[in-house]
């Protein structure tokens, strides 16, 4: 079975979850708010199955246990899409470690904010040989006389494009020229 683990899937990655369900993935989604999760589940229902992992990812042990449980129930994770705030610095490695335990090849798409250093973050994570790590950096959109941040649908669409392209580093929107980013 194709099994995707989406960390933070009930917000800006909603459309990404829908697209992955349409591709036949079983989804395991990590988020805290049950109502938001139920709204996502309604969208997924006509397309496929979704397991709700209602866990705060700043709690490393709970995150670890919930990944173990979903792997036991639904098989090895073959795709990770991870949007984790900096409030949980240990969570990206925990996800990598738990998913690696199945010893089945998987791809790990790590979504990063515009001001992140993707190379430093990649180097700070240790990956097993079967884990193919990919960075996705969210940028902004330059328009004729202004720039703006990406919309949620643009972020989800860009993440799906990154999964399709399968490049080690993918930018959704642009980060240059940095001095033209919105709101400065
Ligand atoms: N460069 C850019 O363009 C850029 C970069 C970053 C963000 N943004 C924008 O900034 C906005 C805010 O970002 P956001 O992170 O709030 O986006 P979001 O994707 O709408 O929400 C975060 C997701 O992570 C989950 N989450 C958050 N904290 C969690 C925790 N401790 N444990 C488990 N799950 C957790 C949330 O669900 P629960 O709340 O239910 O836990 C939700 O599913 C977004 O709307 C996006 O458009 C833009």
C-alpha cells in the first residue's frame, strides 16, 4: 500500500492531502485540532482513507508513538510531507527515525520557510540510506508592482509539483531578490 505521512496536513497542505489521496495514498495526518482534521477527512472520504494522528508534535514521545501505531496499522510510510514549526526542533529527526525503522525506501519532503537555510537543515538531519531527503522552500510571488506571499492553494500545488519533480531542493515561488519580499 502507498502510505503518506503528512505532518501539519490540515492547514495550507489540505489540497496536497486531497491530491495524494486521489493518487491512491493512504494518508496519516498529524495535527492537533479535531475540527480542522474532521473537515479534511470529509474532503478525503470520497477519494480514499485517512488516519487522524491527533498529536502535538512538540511532544516527541507522543509523536513517535503515533507514527509507530500508524505504521503497524497501515504499513511502512513511503512518502513524508513535513511542515513543522521551529517550536519542535526535534520533530523532523523523530519523523525520519521512525519512518526509517521499516527499512523500506521512502521520500521525505521537508517544507521550509523562506528565510530557512535548507543546506544547514539537511546537514543537521541524519538519514538512513533508504530515506531520500528533499527540501521544499516556500518563497513569495513577484507581481507587476508588488510582491505577496503564496496562497494556500499555491503552496499545495507547489508541493505536489516538488513531489513530481523529485529534486533535492525545490522552490515554490521565489526568494530572490530577498529585499523585495512582501511586508518589508
Ligand atoms: N514563504 C511563505 O510563503 C510562507 C511560509 C510559511 C508560512 N506561510 C504562510 O503562513 C501561514 C501560517 O502558517 P501555518 O504554519 O499556520 O500554516 P498552516 O498549514 O495553515 O497550519 C499549520 C498546520 O500544522 C499543524 N500544527 C501546527 N502546530 C502543530 C503542533 N504543535 N503539533 C501538531 N500539528 C501542528 C496545524 O494543525 P493544528 O493547528 O490543528 O495543530 C496545521 O495543520 C500559512 O497560512 C502560510 O500561507 C507562508
